[in-house]
C-alpha cells in the first residue's frame, strides 16, 4: 500500500502536487506468512479429523433421536435390547423383560436386590450367590399366578399353602419336633414308613386315628412297648383271623379234650398268655407267667 500526501490550497491558486516521497508495505511476508498458512492448514486438518471421529462415534454407538445403541427412551421409561452390563449400582422402580423372553440377571460374584424405606434403610435384601440364596427381611412369601400364597416364612412359623406337599427324597422328610397334618400318604406303589430311630413315636387325634393299607400289610415295630390306648371308647380288632404267635404258654388247666385249642388269658397287669383249652376256663389268677 502507498500512502499519499495531500496539500490544501485556496481556490484560484495553482500549486504543484508534491511527489510521493515515502512508500510503506503493510502485511505479513516471508517466513511469517508461511507459518500462518501452515497453522491454518493444521487447524483445518484437526477440524476434519474431529468431525470424522464424531461421525464415527455416532455411527459406532448407534446414536439416534430416540436413544443410543440398544438403549431406547420411551414414554414408559428406558428400554434395553440384548445383553447389558452395569458397572455400578442400578436404581429402578420396575424392571421387566419383553413378553416373549425371560429376564436374566447375571454376575461373576453374586446378585443383590435391596429394598429401602423413605429413610434409606434396607428393609429387605435378596442375595443370590454361587453357593447360597439368602433373604433378609421380616417375611418371605411365594404366591401363585392367581395370588394364592404357596410358601410363607416369618420369625414364628412356616406356612405351606398348597393342597399337597410332596417329598421325593429317598430318605423322606426329617422333623425334629411335632408335625400337625390331616393326612400322611405315600406315593402310588410306594411304602409309607413312620420311624423314630432313638425316641418314641406318638400319634394323637381328638376323634381317632385311621391307619389304612388297601393293598398291603401294616407293621408296627418297637424295641420296647406298643400301646394302643382309647380314653373313651373300645379297642376293636375286626379281622378274619387274629394271630398272636409269640404269646407265652401258661400252666395246663383242668383235664379235658382240647384238640389243640388254646385259651387267651389276661393277667391282672394286662399281660396276655396262652393256656391249653379245657372243658372250663383254664386261666389262673396267679399263673406263673403273670409273676
């Protein structure tokens, strides 16, 4: 650029315009200009690389107006498609799967579900570990699809609400204390066995006990005594044949024709023994067996 000098004159006078004495060059030239162009080119390359990386990230992460990747934002909440991994705790009001698939919660150590009150205190905890499933709470309950309670546990009792409790283990069921039930039944074509290895076995009922075997025998084995007691009733043995094969034989009574017949005698203490039958009763009040 050239700077020009101007001289003001009054009208009617003529003066010669002075010649250009000085010429100044304004701008960037030389190595400074090259550095500026190189810097602008570098900024342009960085801008293109950033724009390309942004486009690539948007494409890889599947960004869309409705969400990112398998994550979709809907009116009902967030929707995840496929498998998802959470590195930190997840807080949600409700978690459910699609209609045609199941919900899978998987972890390398354990899966813990906590329920908190308004103060942030844990009121219920379900911990699924590699060796044990633990529940901490006041009550644990399992319901059927129609809302019927099937299994309920609290500090005082355990309630099983099903119509039939089935134990399929080969060793049966072990109860350390009393059991109250209206019916004990074995599986079809299987034996029913009630056993107390080291203590006594007692069955009590206010209106009677019915022991029934439609296609087999009933056996009662005991190391000590077997007592059949009816407080207000009769003990009835109704069968075609009643056999007492191991009753002791008492002394012979009066002579008569017995023809291999025996008479059942009762001692004062209630003990039974056999006596050879005669014309009259051969039972003796002071028999040797009763002593």
